[in-house]
């Protein structure tokens, strides 16, 4: 199979979809890997290192997209890339289509076989390809939130860890999943007062077991959300529903009532965000203020730490890429239930139930496309 890895062109997206070790694994299995010139520079990987691993460096991005049977990316294609996608081409990347209706329409029109990292799901409900980037984003949320709290950035002027005799900063985390757990680890490490709010009692029990009295765990109800949000200095949103738009659990009215200088970091922004007043921002212009409250809505947070995140991403995406390349698309789909759940569009049809519902499309059941005779 011919596999193409273009350079990411989203603002300050420094990650690359595959690292040299991944190239070596694919080429050792007889596949041809095309890497766009300079694709790995942001992550500290030179074209020469890729060539030593067996890749072919391609100067012309149009040639790369036109030649590749499978495109592996980090972030969803943006408008400049829409016309590059080919009918029947496999696109393997983060998509977050519930928040990207225009992209969904293009994928259907161009009959792309689009596999979304974030909807590849194991039998236990976990999302293995989302996990490492959620870990990175959760940890980064506390770092950027702490900076936004500094007075010269428009914040309250509060140090999260406080000092003896002075109160610590209050961090409230909405959602106790992977991103929320990692945000809690960082906030605890800085000495903050940490509260985690979630709808899942068993998850709260788990978090209470691992963090003990270092955190307060609370069941999510409208009253609890109101009380904790209003008491927060740093509010971190990590609410996730697989494939769907994130539920808006914090209203505009509630944001207006927060203390001036408070900070909101919404990690769920890729799926539309869980705070009503959040909107997507970029690394070049990451924050804005609404009613005196700082909002951070960068949609590709891990792109700013590519030397960590590019390798973490390849660690989890490579095995599925190898399955597709080694077995061919149809057989890989037949033999892998997680991959079938990852498939969002297939030759003009919307194939993921939750994504289709979120966007108002009729869903094509994959059982009509691929035999279900092989388990996970």
C-alpha cells in the first residue's frame, strides 16, 4: 500500500502523524511511505532521518495526496485540503465531525473512507487513540490555566499552590475521564485545591481511591455544577460523549456570575466544548474574555508539545495503520470491531451512529458493508 503523510497546516500544529520507527515498521512490511518535505521538523525529526527509515520525501503535497491510497494525519483536513482528498481514499486521523459539519459534507461528497482516531473504541468502552492526547491536553490545561490566572494576563493574580498563610487556588474539573484525571494530577502537583465533578459514581469512587483526600469528588447535578463553578478560580472542562458534540453543562448565565479574572480552559472544544461561552481559538491567539472571564479554547493543544505528543500518538495509531495496510481495508474492517467503530464515512455514506445522529444524517449500518463473522 502507498501511505502518505502530509505536513500539518493547521495553525501551530507541530505534530507529525508518524515517527521514523513507524515508517520502518510499514516499509519492512513492503509498503511505500511518502512523507511531505518538512513534515517532521516541528517535532524535531528531519527529512534525512525519515529517509534512513525507508520513507520517500515528496516536495509536492498535491502529488502526495494524489498518489497515496491511505493518508495518515494528526488533525482533521482544513479547507485548503478538501480538494486534495480522492474518491475511495482512506483517511486516518482525528476528525471530530460532530463539531465539523462542513468537513463531514466534503468527506461524503468526495466518497472518502474516513477513520477517526477518536471513535476507535474497545469492547470495554475505552478510546485507545484518544487517550494519549487526552493525557497531554489534560496536563497542559493546568499549565495554561495557571498562566492565564496571572494578573498581567487578565487573571485574578492567584498562585494555584498558594503559600503558607494564604489560600490555594481552586481548580474545578468537569469530567473525571482521562483528560480530567491528568488535569487533577497536575493541579495536585502544583498544590491546588482540586474538585472533580462527574456523572459516573463508579468513576468518582475510582478517583477517590487513587487520589484520596487530595481531591474532592462530587456527583454532577445542576446545583453542584453551579456551586463549584462559582467557587472556582480555574475551571477545566473535559466532558466527552464519544462521537457526539459535548453537552453544554455550563451556561452563559453561570459564566457571567463567575468572579472576574477567573479562567476557563475547555479541553472538550474539539467536540464543540462543554461551556456555552467557549469558541475555538488558536495557539497564536489562544484566549479571549467574556464578562471578565478568560476563555482558552485552543483546538489542538498537544500541537504545542510535539516532541512528546507525536511519539505518544504513533505509539497507539501504528498498530491499526499496519492492520489496514497489511490486510487491506475490507479485511481489516471485517476482523476488527474497534476499526469498524472508527469508520465515520464510507464512499458517500455516514457509518458511525452517534456522529450521524449529531449531524442529522441517516446512518449506513456497517453490517451491510462488512461481514461481522470475526470478533474484536
